[in-house]
C-alpha cells in the first residue's frame, strides 16, 4: 500500500544534508545573541536552548517563535529530491500554508499533541504536511499515525481537559496504529493533514527538533468562487492557537478547580 491508501509515506534520505544543516545553523545563530554556544558543537541546539530556558521563560518562548518564522523553513521546498517527491504526490503548484519548528523535550508531556488532524488553513483536499527531523531518533520519540484515517476527511474535534485538540476515540475505532520513532536527520515523513496523528513522548536525554512545512496544491482550488477553504474550518476545530487554548484551560482550572473539555 502507498500514500493514497495509507495517507503517509516515510522517505529515507530525501532531504539534502546542507539543507538541514542550514536550518540548524540559523537556529544556533539566533540563540548566540543570548548565550555562548559554538555552532561547531554537535549539541549546540540543545545546549543553547537549555541555557536560554534557565535565563528566562519568556525569552525561551520568543526564541521558539522566531525559529518558526525563519525563511529557511519554506526553502525546504526547493530541495531537489523533496521538490520532486511533492510533485509525485500530486502537488503541481505548491501553495505555502504554514511552517514551524517543533521542540519536544525529554519527559515533557504538557505540549504533546493528542490524536488530531491539521485542519487549519487548508485550501484544498490535496494538502501535504512535510515532517522533517532536525535530530536523529532511535526509538526515543517521534510521531504516531492511524493509517488510512485521512479517508474520513475532516473530523469534528473536541478539547482535552488540558486544552488540546483531539479526535474522539470513536472516530478512529477500527484503525490500526503506527509509530515513526526511528529516523535520521535527512529522512522525511510526508502525510495528509487529514491523517489522524499524534506526538510520541520523547525519552532519553536529548530534545527532539522537527521542521514542519505545510503546502497545498494551487490547481485543486475549484471552490475559490465560494470560499478560500473547501470546508468551514470552525465546524471541525477550535481555531484558537494551541498556546491560547492551553492558557484558557489553565485559567479555568485555577478559577473553578475544574478543567475545560
């Protein structure tokens, strides 16, 4: 079975080493404004981020936001083999939807994504999510998927008591689970945003860093006379940011002693 049937494809050594190194070097250079970390140190990302976290939680959050706005992330799409793979999967005119850096620290469960779909900002049913590891993993964390669940299309999500979006258990009943937890920095997972997926807890001692780029197909937008989106996004998810939802859940817990959800 392939992408069309399962909703994802794991591609080994798809992205060039120079492309990955460029992203990581830019992240280190951003942090060098606030800490003494050498770009030649293979653990520079983790060491720099640990030092910044000790200094100031607000600084830490803002540095993560800057990481996710770097122009080098969408430039992943110009990597020769990745560009060819995106075309092979049916995206002829890539339309940039979103891009970000995800940081999953060892043992940290508060920011883990529960089973969900990526429904925000979709402009067709031919979207792709490019999940590119910036650190290798040998079973210490990663991403989980329900193969074939993309065929259900958009699913109505609810909120966990902590404020995370999640697909109800009954929506994926009967689907098997698969976890991608072994990968190199040049590997790549490409999947449909309609594929139900979740974060696998990071164990060990190192942070799991991932670059994510979401694209759509400019030739699959026949609905544009009616709307920019092929469906009403608010019918399926709470459109607030993850940060805002978690803060609201914390506030409700503090005020009432009960969690939202």
